[in-house]
C-alpha cells in the first residue's frame, strides 16, 4: 500500500490539483533536450559537411587560385550564418523552456498555443538564413557552405523546396561568364533576400495568429475575460 500511495496515488493527486504545473515541467525538460539536441546536431552537420570525398574541403582542391579565394571567403561567411542558424534555434528552445518553468500560462490547455508559437519562431529563422547564404554566394560567385539543406530535408518536401529555392539555385553563380550575368544574378539575390525576410515574417505572423485564435476559442468556451482590466 505504501508503494501504491507513493508511485500511483500521490502523482495522480498532484496531477489533478496542479495539472498545469506538471505539464509545464514536461515541456520544460522536452524543450531543454531539444535545444541541446539541435545544437549538437548542428555542430555535427557543420563538421561532417566539410569532410569526405564529397565534402566542402575536397571541393576546394579542384578550384583555381581566384576561385579558391572567393570560395574561402564565401565559406567563412556562410559557415558563420549556418552556425548562427542552429545556435539560434537552440537558443529559442532554451529560452522558451525557461518560460515554461517560470511563467504562468493559466493551465495545461494554454500550453499548446505557446508550443505553436515556439515552433513558428524556430521555423521562421530558416527562410531568411537560406536567403542570406544565397545572397553571399551570389556576391562572391562561389559555392556556399550550406548544411542548412539537411535541416530543410528533415522538414519535409515544403522545407526542402523552401531551402533549395534560395540555396540550390545559387550554384549557378559559379558559371557566370559576363558582367551582365553577374548583375542579373545579383538582382535576383537582392530579391531573394527580400522574399526570405518576408517569408520569415509571414511564418511568424501566421503561427502567432493561429495560436492566438486558439487562445480566443479557449477563453470563449471557459467564459473567461480575454483581458484583465485590473
């Protein structure tokens, strides 16, 4: 009976009395693990993309002196952008995990909208990051270092096409033959940067609107005022 009381009865009683706190703790640990996992996976992609027969470093060996200089500069810039992507997403999950721990969301049901917003915040980084990588690759007429492609593939067909729209097409930059071709592609790069920025804002806006709509529905059904004037 003592075992039953400690292992079954007491946890269930706590769940009944403070379900919101229990699930907040669950989200806290899940988001912390996600943050660490994303950071480790990002480092793994950044390192493994450099190595092997098809790695970026092997590709550099086949370039002439001028192409090599451009590609090294492009590598440094796009490597830092890619690292910023993974660390940025990890930081978002880490910060939101702390929010689950320390902020009061008003019950278990209100954790779901917060979860949607966090996912939107993380995904919103992808388009602008891909656009930046594409932009610098075009400026330098060099092949970018873009392990972000692997992350896009993990997101499914939509994520893959979104990333490839910016990154995959930049490989055309290495085949530029005239100044006219370069400036035309540079214009496309500026447009891609604008499109990527708007796409990121759009993703963030859409997920926030959707999450807040869910909150409005919840408030409606529980007949709780949406705003407290006190």
